[in-house]
C-alpha cells in the first residue's frame, strides 16, 4: 500500500502554531475546490434536505450521523487500492500521534464500519441515511469540487431485488417532488465469480488492442480492467464499444435477480436504459448498479449513483450481510433544481419587521416581539437591532422582504399601542392595542 508521503497521497499539512503569525497580513482565501454556501442559496439546500428527509423517513429509513474522518485503511480496504479515489483523490494526513487518517471521500465505508462496530446488523435489517460533506482531491470544475456534499442511503440484510427497486422508486418520487428530470441507467455486475471470468475476457481483449489504449488504461489493464470501460477519453469509445459485454457473463442467479428487478420497475412504470458498460468507480459493487444521469449539466452528468454491495460487510470484518445503497450529489441536484424546477422553492421571508425609536419604545418592542412569537404560530418576525433613524429602519424593513412593519415610537410606548403599516400594498397604517395585536397579526399571515 502506498504510504503517506508517496506520490499517491495528498498530504493535508497542519499549520503549525509557529507559522500562524505569517498569515496575519493579507486576505486568506478558501481552499481551492471548497465552496461557501451563501445565504442566498441555502434555502435551496434546505429544500432539498427537507424533501429528502421526508421521502426517506416516510419509507422507514433512519438517519445515522457519522464522523468525517476515518482511518485510512478503512477506505483502501473498502473502496479498493486501485480505484481513482484511493489512488489519487484522498485527503490523507498523519494525526499528531502518527495514525494515518483520511477525510471521508464517500459515506458507505464509514456506515458499514459503524454498523459492524455498533452491532447494527445483528438480527435486524436497518435502513439508514446520512448527509454531509465528502472530500476528494479532484480537478475542480463546474459540478466537481474537492469538498462536495452527498445524501447517502443504505439498506442492510436484504438481498433484493425488492429493496433495490424500493430505492429506485424512492428516487423517482424525489425527482418528481423536486421538479427535476434525470435518466436512469441500469446494469448488473453479477457475483464476484462471474466478474472474474468477465475480467479475464476483458484483459484478453484489451491486451490484443494494447496499442490503442491511453496511458491511464494501460495502467489499469492489469489492476482494474473494468474501469477502462468507464474511461472518459473519446478516443477509446469505439474500442470500448466492441469489448466483451458483461451481461454475457452473468451467472444464472444474478440474471434472475436482475430480471426480477426490471420486472418490478416495469410494473411501476419506471423508464430506464440498460447500460452494459456501467461499472461504477468503486470496487465493492455486486449485482445491481445504477446511475441517474442528466444532459443538463455538461460533462458532470451523474447526479446519483448506487448499487448492491453484498460482499463489503464481510470484507470489513462483519458477518455476511447483503446491502444496497446510493449516494446523491447535492451540488448537482441543486444545479438541476435551479435549471429545471418549474417553481423555485421560495426563500422564507419575515412576515413582520419591528421598527422602534426611544428607550421606552425599545422595551415595548421587545415585549411585543416575544408576545407575538409566543402567540402567533408560524410567525416570522424580525426585530430591528442596532438602532438607526426611522428612515434607516424602514429601509431595512423593506430589504428584509417583510409584508408589514410594526412601528413603535415614544407615543405608542405611552399608550401601549403599535402602528401596523403595510409595506407591500397601499393601504393605511392602523393603530392596534397590544391586547388585539396577536389576532391582528395572525389574520395578516394567513
Ligand atoms: P463521477 O463519475 O462524476 O466522478 P463518481 O462515480 O465518482 O462520479 P460516486 O462516488 O458514486 O460518484 O458519488 C455519488 C455522486 O456524488 C455522483 O453521482 C455525483 O453526483 C456526486 N459527486 C461525486 N464526486 C463529486 C465531486 N467531486 N463534486 C461534486 N459531486 C460529486
Ligand atoms: Mg469520480
């Protein structure tokens, strides 16, 4: 295994205390490929998160929260030594006590690690989901980042294809809810034995055409020949098209498994494309593999990928436990929502902005705000903080997007009334007594 310090590993250097002083002058920029998600975008993320949580929890999937950092050996064992991720994309570093740790490049390995370690797979068939950042040292471009986010879904202890179909249907429903379109590509990789035969046939074929292979593929020929099929180099497309096809090597059981899956999808009216070259970049897949792709995002066409990984739990030291799961790329799905969703999910604007001037008015403004927050369900209320003239406060009220301002001056403070002033329509402001205010505001927001 390539060790830390070798060319294969990206070493994330810890800034030592002695160096910190060097960074005080000048602007410090974000790390390349790692994005801020700004407030003007975060409501789209929340929309995606809410819809997914709702879809998953209603089908019995429960959230698991996993560490962002795991031992390096977990990923090299689970994902495979000769995959792109392990060979060249991991953020691996040495902990202060010399352990080799890695920022997670994906979630399945950690989920399986947790399941074995915490006994989640004993006599039960957990359906789990998680979400959060993943880290891969890739070349940043639109739709491809070094810190990106996934929602991951995993189901254990069921050998399918019913649960495979369940997950695909869940995704179809989710796309519908989000207002986006994607195309489903489907394949079966069969058992490890069937794959061994296929792999041998592939090696024979590509060896016979070795002259046409690019450098990457030459290297993979004897380490991971199936990955050649996944090459994004157009010069290889014809050669790859004519290569032996995986479906011709499937064992009978996998063939039956796959046709049952297709039948369930047909019954449900799911459209899909059978793609015999779909192999996926991670080594742990067996039988069902799928990918949802789009032509709306340029070269980064996969929005969600998954499949069955029946061997992984034993490979990581657990008892035999079949499993199936997928991961959805949140940045890409959000880009699709922005492009395709007929109605963009609205940003939550405040209903009410409280404007006040003078010390007594400030005290009443706090009282009013707490009263309304307590009594008016669902109310979004912003209280002016930081002082300012009435003019400045009204400008803030306007910018906040609120529908009405509640105005409190010294006079209102004396009579315990509030001026209710519509901001978006031309109607008169009205004075409302404190006792009548909750009902008046409640009427406004419904
Ligand atoms: P790709 O073929 O685009 O490299 P992958 O096969 O590496 O994808 P997976 O490891 O299966 O992808 O991850 C699942 C999903 O996560 C992908 O379908 C994609 O939407 C998203 N994804 C993967 N890598 C990145 C990245 N670097 N930046 C943003 N999203 C990503
Ligand atoms: Mg990739």
